[in-house]
C-alpha cells in the first residue's frame, strides 16, 4: 500500500514593535530576566489590555501580502489553558474571526514553483519563557525558571492548509515566509532568537484517499535542518505504524535534536479544550477600508516580484530565488553590476560566491565605503577580455576589500596583467619545447594530459603573467608543426 504524507505548518512570527501587544512595556532583547513587566503582562487583577495599533497594521500587511481576505469586523478571544509561563491562565488570541483568511504563498524548489495555501492569519500575544534546569525537558528538570520579558509580545500566527507533501516543501515555505516578514519590515525573522517559530502537523493516508490520516503535531524544531529531519522521521514512523497495523493516536510529540527522533509530549487538544470566548476587556476590532488601503500603500516589492525581475536579467529561477532571499545590499549590488556588465552569470557568481566568501573570511559584515560596484564590474570585464586570470581577479578583489584602490591600480602594482603578446609567448614556448623533447614525443603518441604540464612550465617561467588559454593554444600549434 502506497501512503501519501500530508503536512500543515503553524508558524509564529514575533513582530518588531517597540512595545508589547496590550501594554506599554518595551519589547527587549536581553538575557536579563523579568526586566520588562507590568500588571497587564502578568495578568494581575484590575489590569486592562489596550491593543497595539502598530501590531495590527503589521498583521494586516502580512495578510494582504499573502493574498488573504481581510476580516473587516473581527475580535479578540481568550484561549484558556494552564501553564506556569501564562500566569493569567488564558492567552489573548483570535478564534473564528482572524484578520486574514484563504491566502497563498509562492515557494521555489530548484527550478519550479508551487503555491502553498494559507488557511488563516491571526493575532495573539506571546507567553513567558520557561527554562528547565538539567536536561532542558520539563519531566526531568530539577527546577524551572520563569522569565516574563516575552509575555505579551505581539505574535502573528500563520496556519497553512494541509497541502504540503514533503519536508523540502515545508522548508521552502518557511524560507519564503521568513523572507516575506523581513521584506515587509515587520520582524527580524531570526530563528536563533525565536523571532520565528514553527510546528508541523503530519499525517499519512493511502494515496488517493479523500480522508486524511490521524494528525500528529511536532514541536521543538528550532532550525530549518531540524524541521526537515523531524518531518522525514515522523513520516517514516507513521508509515511503518500503518503498515504494521499499529493505531496512530492524535498527540503532540517532541523532536529530540540529539537523538533525531520524536517522542510523546501530551495528547493533542482540540479547540473545545481551550474554551474560546470573546475577551470582555477588549472591544471588537473593525478594520475600515481606509485603514486597509493605508496599510496596502506601505507594501514594498514582494519576493515573488523580485524573482520575476531577477529572472528577466537572465538568471535561472534557482539563482533568482537565492538572491531574493539575500540582504538588500546584495540584491542592489547585483542589479548595478549586471546593468554595467550585461553578464548575469558572472555578476551572480562573483557576488554570491567570491565576494561574500572573502567577506566572511575577513569577517567583514558590510562593504567598505570606498568599494564601488564599478570595481566588481571592472574585474569581470578584465577577465572577459583576458587581461587578468581568475586567480589574479581573486587577489585583486581581496585587496580592494582592504585597501582604497582600483582594480587597475592593484593589477599594475602586483604585476597581475596577463601577457597576451603572441610573439613573446611563442619565444618562451620554443625554449620550453626544446628543453622537454621527451615530453613532446609522449604527447605526440597520445599522452594529451602532459600538455597541462607544459602549460604549467610556461606559467612558471612567466611568473603567472601569461594567459593560460593562449599558452595552451600556442603550445599545441607548435607541437603539431
């Protein structure tokens, strides 16, 4: 029996507002616990929440950018459950009237695209943070510390429909959603800081079946690598269970990064378990047409449109996708260099490869003020015109990242320009052939690989100043003569 996996992703994006969702406490980035608190954060009696307008603008922008239908008349609900990091015993969230419904997000895998359907986009507040001493798991912890700095920070939850069929699709979706949040400037989207967190709901069912299998939720995936591996593991686990006739129960499971397996956390709750009801302390949320249009007017160019423009320059879809998920300065640099060189492949390779590689190696986070896009364009042109070798170009680029100079100046100072005078190169070749007649005879009998040896001798004698392509061409011609 062939089984088909079905995956839905629930993603929480922490918004980059200055203050929390329902109070004036600052959103802080600190390891010092409990420094940004108030009675509202802690749910103390008499404390009343006041919605953060900036957060509502941000979630509306995200919903619009994913093509969602905007709920004009919505409300906040109380989601009731007990946990130590939720002192008021309920979380302010949204239930049947989320901000956005029925959207979609285009993803790219290699050279193909797909659309992931989004069921809902809704607003809620974050909880506090529990730190379990010992193993990090609550069941084996010796003690638990509570930090409420995060309590009340505005969150957007994005829930896909169960339409994802592989771990690679899931990873591509999170990558795209993360970049969208960054481009919209509503979140830093940093997984290591918890700005973006995700859970996966996974089931397996016979291929072609109209009914889904029993859903299992996976938590504690803190990276794209863990997301991919956790999904693959869970699909394999459930597939084996079905094939062996073992019943799969609806539950929440924990991904263990070290053991690379999932284990039972608790039975899965349904919406009835949370006893949702409208929050009596908050008025209904009405999003007017003027408000929606004002938010829409702030929308920047979206990643999908960026990819289309990049593909128009001659890049493949895969290359365009890589650039669309790069920093703004990298995308801007590409367009400038391409405009001057008209060479999409060389522009892409030098920017995403050698330039960023040398910057990482030298621990340079941003280009020096003196570095111009024209330098990179000039390096590409010098290579294309056979005036410098690729190796020399790398040397020039390294020098430009550390010294206020130009490619031509560096090439002259370091004697990196290639010798293209055929007469001078021929003189060198004649001498080398006379000194290596045994090698020449072996080449004539079919040992073609030895041509590279002779080219190496030419490069050595010229201190690397000869164009190796030209040297090989002239060598072969002399040998044939």
